C-alpha cells in the first residue's frame, strides 16, 4: 500500500503539464457547444490581481460545486485561478484524472491550441500556508515553478502533500457531494494506469478524450459568484 501511495504522489508531481447531475452521459452533455476561446487564448493578457477572497461556481456533468479562494494562502495561485475563471476558460474541460481515495484533477483545455498557449505560462511557487485536507484545491505541477492551468481537489486528507510544495489556495464550500461523484472509473493516467495520456490530451484535446474515455465528467462552465 505504501508503494502504491508513493507512486500516486510521484505521478501527481510529474505529470501535470502533459508532454515532459445530469442523466445524459458526460461526453454527450459536454459536447453540445464548443467554447469561444478568444477571451483566454493569450495568457499574457490574463494577469489581473485577484480579490483577497472570492468564490467560483463550477457547473459540471455531475452537478454544481463552489470553491472559495483565500488569496493570502497562495497569492500567485489565486491570481491565476481568478483569471482563468473570469475569462471563461473552464468550458468543456475534463476531469481527466480522478483517483478515488486520493484526488480529482482537471485543467487541460479541450482545444489543443489553447492548451499549447498555456503550457509555457508558468507561475512562481507560493509557500505552503494551508494544508491539503479534504476539499482543498491546489495546483498540479511538474517540479518547482511549473504551475499553469492544472488543479486538483483533494478527495481525502492528503496532508503529506504539504511538504512536497503543493500550496492550497481554496476550498470547496458547497457541493462536495458533487465532487465525490465525479467519475473515477479510469483512475490513474497512462502509462501508469488505464486512464488518459496527458500528452495525447495536449495534442488532440477533447476529440481524444471523448472517443477513448466516453464516461469522463466535464466542467460545463465556471463563473465568479457576485
């Protein structure tokens, strides 16, 4: 069991940037409309400072949940998350790596052109001030100063991630039951597991995901809560 857990933690740190409740099936629900990417196509234009505290509501193929962000916990991370939500980035974005009893990961855009634009838009690390307890949200990363657009929600207390540099910036304050229902049947991603290969997500986007992993859940939209 210890060996398995260490493998999961290693994968979380090393696979975050790819190459280096509705009755309808999730894929069908998310495929209705392709998002307009113009508002978030250029990362250099999305650098606004976030409020000290804000909420973002996510509508998914399993229902809705709300994340409350506290900027002081992780300022750089909070700013990036705020700009992504405000710009409309989270449309038809898959929960592509959900490991029951660990975490659910999302954030690679379904349009390969968008994911390519953001892949190099890295932000500096923040000191870890919070803890990766159940419901808290952190960035996935591939080493120091590599955070981009990938996030994970802790499905259980994963406080051992704190010492590895994963800096939480927010917490699910409504709809944790929805988060718990997000489909985890595919588990760990390739090549460690039978789930999606992040390199192929970056290269082919949702076309790959919906053809090969039709039961994935998706974020339909996300918006700041007034």
